[in-house]
């Protein structure tokens, strides 16, 4: 079966680790609510204290998100939820787009793609999907966990929790949606003193006068961490297919003073059940269609378009429609839920994840009146003379419409699309299996059908049927089986689904759970778990967890292990190597997201050069002096006789310098140096291993000689002796 939607899949990660730096400034910052609410852009950066202080002289403070490379065996990708300091290059808001990679062998490989969006002017968090929607404060979302901070044992310094799917109607799950949740709610500066004041007042009213809100803990985060969350979140790659009862992501605090923060976000992080469930369901719809295409069709090229999402109007909200459709688009291209496409663009960097076609609805047909039904269809085909067009045909009498209108009156108009597209007839009532087969049989009377190589009937390429009434996983199977029994190929039909895909799900569909498995109390490491005698299926895992991928192709969650440093490591390294892109540890200048240089921020001068080349070179003012005004960084370039070439080189070098200032050890040059060092160490290790193997082989040969055993060379010589003797 072909991999899922490669457009969207180019958006999701090979392996990413949400991590937080544990280094903090020795000097607390004066967290002014008015200052924190400044409308400022995000930038990709990590600061040392000295760099932050130097840079903040000329620039405002701002939030950031950072992409950094891990040098571990797992080849991880990290998003830092907590950073020391950030700066703004210009006072105007902007967004920053990180590059993405590709899907290979059905596994979504994240380099991580991010659309970093500015806070709103009140500093209340990420701007929402729609411009007119307001973002809810982080402190006002998770009421269930508000009173837990003082229920843990005294001196608790670490809380480690995990997320898993414990079972359901399918065999495994397709992991998707965590990146959206993190970028929507948790990345960057998510809290300030003004929010804390509002939350304190709110919770006092909510708990009828009780002072239960952890004001001191949140003010510590604002003062010491500048409003960023000291959390580390590690996850398997989005798009991975993982069996039930395996860890999918883990969460832990990185500051021992805020151990309670881990499970504060349980409510929010657990909401990934929805995209995971929809993505898994959509994937199994695709598997079902692929199964029947394999049995009855010569081609599976149409598979990515076979299931169309019509669920926007049946969703509970715009946001739920967007999340659900984005999960569906991991597997298919077809959708009418525009909110999902916008979400993929904003949070996953995929500009157009789904496509659609012109389509009629009942109002555009019935408004012509019943006696003019044929004119309504004719008008539609004339408005869209080329390409695909879908026509709902059951406004009055479906079978009469197919027989008389599509079979006679408009037959020639339909056949004119032989080289220009396809008419897709949509029945929208009745029993899906019975109606679909009957429509196909009527069309077969009036249009030239053919038999494919597997012996199943095919409509001409310019004519198809779409069934979108009450389609679910079960009813889709009934339709496909009925078509097969009637001798029709599955290639003749498309499906549309609405409420069933996006709304007929809940958290227990896959039995999703978020549980604590490990704590540190007063220096003592404690594996923790629950084991209710009334339901053993709800027994949770204990200790730090590790997801291993065995050589025989099975996943296994190791409890009480070494942690999750090896989560799903081996398979994804190999998958990455098969792709068009190199491993992420092989840094490409083309793919690296350098901080942008804005021309108004640059001060450029052309001066006379120096060095070899004679007067023809040095007396001409083709040496470029380029200065970045906000930071004071400057470069001087005189490497070419062409002025324009020197200007280009100067900008490249200034960008590298700015990247070094902003990102330090995670800058392009630093990562490149690490990569070269790793390659050098690996080459040295291979040489040492080769020498060691030779030494061991030589020692073994000497031992065999001393013991009187024939060596391999002696065996070869003895084998040749009879022939030599005959000669």
C-alpha cells in the first residue's frame, strides 16, 4: 500500500524531543506585566546569559522556540519549551518558518516543521487559528489539576508521566497531533504576572472562597524562567504506527522546584486522543479500500483520494473540525474542511495538504424546480466544462435521474469529458450498498464498460460514483463487498464521510490514558503505578519507560528501564537513510533555518580593499562592509572582484554570525562542527575496530598453530596438495 499523504506527511517528525534547558540566570528578571504583553515576534534562538544581557541593550525581550539537534544515538530533534532570553530584530510582528522533510515507507519523518506565531497584544498565548478567536490563558484551562500541587509528598522534585493507548477496535494506533498541541499552547512564554493575578481571582471564586491556586509556583516560573515551561516532552515520530499498550510520549519537569507542573498539563496533553483516534480510523478506512482495490482493480493510484472529508458542518466546533481533518489528511488528500488545511499550514508547514472539486448540493438543483432538473445539471456541466465535478442526483427520483438524464439527455455532454475530466454522480439516500450497486448497473446500460485484468467491470474513465451518505468503517465495507459480489471494481466508487469520521469517537475509543510512572521524593527514586482490583486492564506502567523496536519488527515498552532515550530508535534511522534527504545530523545549509536578515536593519558600505590583486582590485571600492544595526555585528568581505558577489557573501557570513549569537551551540556552524567531529570519531572507531579484529585474528591463528590445529591457510594448502602431487 502506498504511504499516506506525502504533502502533509512531509510535515511530521522523525523523532522529536520537547526539552527544557535547566540552566537559569543567576539574576531574576523584573517581570512586568505590561512589558510581557508587548506584541513581539518569535525567533529561533538560545541565549547564554552574557549574550542575552548584551543583546537586550538594544532590543526588546520576546519569546522563542528552538530547534536543536541531539548528538545521541537516537538522532533526536528537540523543541525547547524553556529558553533563557530572546530578542526582536524589528518591532513589527512576524512569523518564522522552519523547513520540513519527507515521508518515506509510510513513516512520517519530522525534522521538525514549525510555524512560529506571535502572541496577541495581551500576551495571552498563541494566536488562534482564526483571527477573531481569543486564546485562553494557560492558567485557566486545567482546573482538574489546580489543587494537586500540595497533595504530593513533601520534597518531591521530579514527576515523570507518560501517554499510551490501551486498546480499541483496531490493532494499532497512528500517532499524530502532539505538535499542534505543543505549539498551540505550550511553546514560548505562556504565562506572566497579569495572568497569575487573573487566575488567582478566578479560582478563588470558582472554589467558593478557598485559596487553592498555586500562586507562588507560577510566580516562580515567571520570575525565574521568564514565563516559559521547564518541561521535557519526548515522543515517537508523528505518523508512526505503534501497537496498543506502548508508550507514545513522556513528560517530566526539568526544574526540581516545579515537579507539580508535569501533571498540571495532563488535561491538555491528553487531548491528543482526538487526532490520534481520527488519524487511526482514517488509516484503517484506507487499509480497507486498499484491500478491495488490490482484489478488484488494476491500479491503486486513486487510493489517496478515495475518502473525502465532509465533516466540517457536523463537527462540534471549528477547532475540532480543524484538528480532525488534519488527522484525516495524514492518510488522504480529499477534504472540504478548510479549517484542517489552515491548521496544517500554520502548525505543520504544509501549504496545501488537501484538495477538492466543484460539487453541487440539493439547493443548487432544487432551486431550478423539478421540471427543470435536467437544465440544472446541464448548467452545472457548462459552468465546469473541464476537470472533475460532483453532482448530487437524488433530489427527487435517483433511479429515474440516472436512467433518463444521465443515461440519455446528458449522455453526450458527459462523454465530451473523455479527455477533460470526470463526472461523479452522488446518491445521497437509501441503503448505501444497495443504492451504489444499482446506480452502477443503470450506468452500465448506457455507457461503454470494460473488464479489467482481474475480471471486474469498469465504468469509462469520465464517469464515477461517490457514496457519502452515512459512510462509516462498517458501511464502507458493506458497499465494497456488495460491489465485489456484483462484479464491480472498487475503482468505480469514491467515498465521503462526515460525522462518522470526526465525531463518532471519544477518548475510550482507543482507551487513551496519561499516567504518572516515576517520582523522586527527597532524593529517593520511586517507580509508581496504579493496579485497581476492579479492573486489571487499567493497571499503569511503572518507572522510567523505554520504547524498543526489536529486529523481528515488534515494539516493546520496557518498564523500569533507562528512560526513553532509545524510543523507537533503530527503525527510524534506517527509514531516514532511504529517503531523499540525508539524516538530520547531516546539516544542509539549504535546509537550515537561518535567522532572517531584514534590509532596513543593515548598514552597508563599499570601501577600497587590500591584499593581493594589484591596483585594479584594491583601488576599486568593491570591498563590502556590512553591519547589523540591532546587534552591532559586522563583517568585511573582499573575496571577489565583483561587488555583487561580495555583497552576497557578506550577507551569508553576517547571517552565520547572527545565528551563532542567537543559537550558540545550536547554530549552523556549531552543529556542522559537531557533525564533523562525530564523523571523525566514527571513522576512528571503525579503524580501531578493524585493527582489533585483525589483531584477534592473528592471535587466534597463532594459538591454533601452537595447539597443532591447521589454520585457514593450512587448510587451503592441504586442499591443493593432491592436485599439486598429480602434477
